[in-house]
C-alpha cells in the first residue's frame, strides 16, 4: 500500500466581466447553428481545462447584434488543473478573438448565481445625431427624423419608476410578470451622439429597444410626453412604436451591490 | 437615312472623399489576391456604369490595416449612362459594405489629378493610454510602456519643418528624394486616447508609422528630444526605433487648397 500526497485543491467559482462587440454574434446565449459569445468563451476554457466542459452562467441574455461593455458571467472551475485566477484572465484575453475581451475576474462564493443575485443593470443606447461613418455605424442608430434631445428627456421622465411594462415587451412568456423598476433614465449628448442610459432592477426581453423606439418617436415630435404615459398605461405592445435596432444598445454593467447600482454614473460613449 | 436626336452628355470627372475601416483590406490600392478598398468601389461602379470599367485615381496609397476618415480619389464618368452626381453618391453608399462609406462627391476639372494636385495631407495616429476594448483595439495602439504625453510633444517639435526624412522611410525607392515639410505635429489627449496629428506637404512610405515609433520611444523616456534630432539628422533608417503598427493610423484629409491645409484643426478621436 502506498501513501501518496494529494494536495487538496478546492473547486472555485469565478465571476467574469466581459466586453464584446456583438456585431458577429447571435447574442450571449448558445444557439444552434449561430456563433454566440458564450460558446466562444466556453470553447477556449474547454481547451485549457484539459477538455473538461465548463458552463458559464450569464447574468442575462443579449440579443443578436447587442454589445456589452461589462457583461457578467460566472463559472465553476474544476479541481484540476488548478489555474490561478490571473492566469485564467491572461490566457483568455490572449486566446479570445479581438471582439471579445475579459474586463475583470474575481472569486465569488461557490453558491453565487450570476442571474439571480443581480440587483440591477445599466444599459446605454446610442443615438447618432450626426453622420454615419464606417467607425460608428455598428455602434449607433441614426433615426430618419431629426431628434430633439430635450423632447427625449421629457418623455423619458414618464417611464421611470415601478410600472407594468407590458407595452414594451416582445415575445413575452405567459408566466413572467412585466412589473419592473427603472430608477433613472439619463440622456447625455457627447459630440454627435445622444447616449440614453437606463438604470433599473431588471429588464424584459427587448424592453430597452422598445422603450428607445418610443423615445425616438418622442424626440422626433410624433409623441408628446402625455402620449408616452398613455402607451405605458395601456399595457399593450400594439400601442407602442417600433422597436429600435440592436446595434445601438450596450449592456454597461451588472450590479451585485445595491449601493453601486444607486451610485452608477453614465459613462458617455460606450464604444471607446 | 434617319436623323436621330442624340443629346450631348459630356464626360465628367468627380472627386470622392471616402471613409474606410482598413481592418479587412490590404490598403487602398489594388493588389493581386488581397481585397483592397479601390477594388471594392470600382467593382460597384462597374455594375452601375453598364459594365464599363471605371478607374479610380487615389491621392496616395494606404498600408494594410490603415484607416481613412477622408481619403480622396477621382474618376472619369463615362458619357453613358449619364448618372447625376447625387445618384452616384447615394447608390454607392447603399451598395458599399459597412466598412466603406462615401463622405462627399464633387465635380472637378477633367484634367484634375488626385495625386499630383494634392497640396498636403493630415494624418492622426491614436495611442491608447487606457485599457484595450473590443471597440478600440482595431483603431488604436497600446504601447507596452507608460506614455508621458509631454515627452511626446517635446520630441515632436524636433520633427517639424523641412527635412530629409531618410531615417523614417521603409522600402524607399532610389529615385525618390526624402525631403518633405511637416508644418505641424499636434498632440491632443481626448479621454483615454492621445491623438497625434501630422500635417505636411506629403509623406513617404510608412513615414508616419516610423515617426510614431520614434515618438513612442520618446514618450516612454527611452529617447530625449536631442536623441530624436540626432536620429533625424543621421538620415539612416537603422538609427530609428521600430515602426508603429498600422491600426492606430488614420488618413484624416487630403488638401487641394493651401489655405485649407494651413487652417486645418485636429479633429479629436477619428473613429467616431
């Protein structure tokens, strides 16, 4: 009988913040036949964890073409090989394609859940008030009509607070209720871009793009703030204008701390 | 014998200003086996000019991976079909891929030459002082060493004026002389980016990237302004540091008017 020394290497859970250009992906979540951000990262991890499958749990989904400045996802690192956190960070950033980058990594409790423990999220939607260029067309929406930023601001005040957002939801499942709280909507003009930042406790499928479509109609003068309030209160998707395109939308931050969520300041142009 | 009315449609020459993201191209000029910006635009024109070949004359070449905010190129429009200028502009912008856009079009004299008549050019090189993101890594260079912007500025003063720039030229042909005039080098810090703008009467092959490599060595403290002056005066490529990568470089403007060249103001971050 031999006594071998086997060092005890505990299983660990890590939380990643991930930046990605969503142009070439079907979004975060794995889909058959379409490249997803989750799949690309998991495939890299599979290789450096000796072909053990790694499962990333994302804080939410993002749609095709939507970008992220700091998406959040956690994973359980296997016992062997025990790779130090700094090496996971560097190896991923070296091996991932240019349109996906790990922004940060930290250890979290083993029972941490990236989705259920999120206190809220911040999204920024970029409206292009100037000319489209090969450098900004993937990251902004240029509406056909002229935009009045003050009108966007006035209408956005109708949408903050706790409401049933049924008028701003696409393909809603029957079991979800549509009550969410938007703490703030802040509209900044930076150069030729109008950046509208939504900070809330959670957002439904395509909700920000639906809200932005309505704010665009307000910005072009087609809707008054009172009309926007009426659309919200109708709780009927058919009352709201068209959904804004995905390429102007950035998930800016997922919050696991209430204080951080409340103190969040909009960051200007997200695609820098 | 029949008398047909044939309206007289004069041949015209047009000058285009073109924006492009150079990431996926071997540069402006047509090369065998590599996609070029010139080829993409000429192919589109070939189609709407009823399969008549159109030849674009560019103001210069750009290297693989170099971008342009406003590259200039002219072409002779055939007699038939006579397409109004506004329609050429719209048709091109509708049919070109997202990474190439026509910024402007105007009619110029038939004997206008886009290269020989250029009075000068402005280029901006983007140095990334902050973190790399999926949104800025194609458009900026992050040097390994910390940069001191004041040191870049001090060294840049050594390079303005009329000089023989042989120390900053790659693959120089024997017949070219290397005397050029740099009117100004302006260094702006905008957010996390240091934008170095070079305004001159002309630049040699890879000259800006060579100059930027030297300014980077100055910015990191490896070279003093006196060292930079010495490198310039040596007229020997082997004396200068490595060439900076192409992805931080933007051709900002080609000038056909001396006054416009002299009045040019740097435009900040070029990839917006």
